[in-house]
């Protein structure tokens, strides 16, 4: 599997920063839109200011879906696969529940992130089971449906 780091100098190189942001925009608005036959009304959104430190590298509110997404791209520091995800509930700074994905971007982590984004965007809010811990909401997802051990060769 491809473990090459994508856009490793994004925090210091404005061209790589733009390329990294375009990578996420393309994944969400081209690939997922085509695969799930979404129309513009499904993806009515607002883009949040992005930061060159990668937090966030890409952030969206989906009004129609009543969900938010934040991608944090970490500066590469490891040869290992680095990805984590969590959910944060609505509060004074967030209008919708939000999936947060933090990763060092590689081919492998991009595939995992795409599966997580699909699970988040295309699971109805009503079917979400929330567990509260310190104001953070966790969504119960069957991780076997999101990623396969054999598929990603961990």
C-alpha cells in the first residue's frame, strides 16, 4: 500500500497548502458526489477559513445534511499510518454535530478518511446513537463497515 506522504510541506509551502485543500475539495465534491449521485442541494455548504498549520486544512458545514466535517492534516513525523477520528457535538462554536479527522495524508489514510466521511455524511442523523462524555458526542459506527483489515494491510 502507498505510505508516501502527500503534501508534506503544506505548512511552509503555499502551493502545497492549496494542493492539499484542493485534494479534499475534490474528494468530497467530485468523487463522493459522483459515487453517491448527489445534487447541489445535498452539498449546500459553507467553507470555513483554513489555516496553514493544518487545523483545519479543510472544514465544511453541510446545511441540507445538518452535519459538519473538519479535516486536520498533521505535519508528517512518522513512517507509520497516522489517522484518528472523533465526533464533536453542537455547541456555541458549532452549528451541527461534526466529524473530525486528524491524519498524516497518505494513500492509505486518504482511503480510510473517505470511508469515514461516507459513513458520516450518508448515515441519517436520526439513527445516530450519542454517548456524551465532556460535551463530546461519539457516533456508534460498525468499524468493520468502514474499513477492512485486509483491504488496508495494517
